[in-house]
C-alpha cells in the first residue's frame, strides 16, 4: 500500500520549495537594483557635477523593515535659478535645519545626491 501525503502537506512542501527558489532571486535583484541606482545617479550627474549646500527640511524618509522604532532620514532642499529641488539625505544623524553638501547635474538639478551620507 503506497504512502500518500495529505494535500495540505503537499502544498506546504511546494510553498517551501518556492520560497527557497525566490529568496536568492530577490536578494540578487535587490543588490543589482542598489548598484544600478548608484551607477545611474553617478552617470547622470555628468562629467562636471555642481556642488551646493542644502538645508534639511521636515520631510521624513522612513527606512524599510523596522516595525517597532522605524528609523528615518530627513530630506534636503536647495534652489538653483529660483527653482526648488529636494532629495533624501540618507543620514539619520541630521536634524531639520542642518546643512548637507549636495552634488547635482548642472543642466538637470533634479538629478542630485548628498555627499558622504552615513547610511
């Protein structure tokens, strides 16, 4: 008489197999995403990025996967030719009103990044 697994156990085994297949794919995808975003920003800053001092503003950027005490960094803002631009400081130590040095594309200041972020 052959041994048969109940349908719920078969489903659980399939879900476990799927989990272990997807986990490395998700991790590799995340790493590729982070590298691509850094390369994207660096590439599009151009060969002659401009630097400016920006002021941190009261706009929070929460970091993921922190349910109990979520960490966040404040956004910064700066003006070029009378136009206001914003970005994420990526520094949890900065407070509203602090300054951060920012690099931006001379022709497209919306493409910008903070210099030496801690996170």
